[in-house]
């Protein structure tokens, strides 16, 4: 006994066109009429539905037929998953015309004009005192920054230049060296400790972005936060580099 196959209500096809250099994979209902199908293709290829001519190709890219009956259902044609529907545009547009966004006229507005408009997101945030326009949130952020700086300064004040130290950064092996700088820096906010390592385990020579904070050999210098520096009796470790 033969059992008739039942087609799925939707079909996944590739869409190509004479206007685009790429293919799009889309899923459509088989119950769409060709006229309705063309309207949906407008958003894919950019061609007006009235200027479309449709061709159906199999998964092996073999031509099957034209989809030229406007009132026929898409499912009435031998359309199956993996097939390609090629859109031939007759509007006079050129290949790639809808792909080059550099040709799209862009609307520009000055910051002053944008600030004066009342129908923008920025205006809404200002009126509602939300986001960066919230006085409460801004005050809270400023308080957190001040507290962080205060804590860093307290930690930094306990560290003196010339002290031996050990740097313990989470996820890295401990490194010993000598404190060469304590204070604020131009490269990043907050308090920093400049360390001259005993071995070339650093990132600089005591200078960052052209500004010198202390002197040392290249790769021996580093800047770390006070929280990872422990000052104490840390003699230089013998790495056996002088042994032959």
C-alpha cells in the first residue's frame, strides 16, 4: 500500500536576486500566494513586488520553473527545503545598489540642536533624572570614587620608597622587588606603587607614556595598586642565574 507524503507547512529556501551579491536563507509558509510571497521578498532583496520575476531552482541549482501565477500557492510548486528562488528585478536598479550604504543620505544634527529637542531619549532622561542625569546616582558614584581613593591613599601612606616588598597579584606568582615610587600617576586614576623587580618580570623601565617616575632597567619596572604590595624583609631570591 502506498502512503502519500504530507508536506511540511513551511519551507526553508535560499533567496538570490539580480540586485544582490549574497544569498539569504529564509523560511516561508507554503500557503502564501505568489503575490503575497513577492511582498515579503521586497524586504529581502529591495525590489518592488510589481517588478519581480521569480525563478525556482533545485538544491542542485538546476532550474525547475518560473513562479509566474500570482494567485497560485507557493506550495503548489515543487518547492522543497534547500531550493533557491531567484528574483529577477525589472525596476532598472543596478547590482549592489541596495548594498552600498555609503550612498545612503545620512541625517546629521548638532549637539546643540539635539539638546534643544524635547522628543529625544536624552531629553527624557534629563526630565526623569535617570542614568547619568540622576543626581542621586551621580552622588553615589562620586562617593564610591572618593572612598576608593581614600582607602588607596591609606594603603599607600604605609608604603615608603626604598622598602623591600613582595607583590602578590591574584592569579600570578609572587614577585619581589624594591619600592621606587608611591603616589598618583598620569596614566590612570588612583594611587600607584612603582616597583623595581629583582628579575625582568615587569612591563617598563619606570616610565609610562613618556613620563618617568623612577629609574630602572627595561622590563624590571611595574606599577601596581597598593592593595597587592606587602612591605617587609624580603631578601632577593637566588634564581641560580649566575650558575654555569
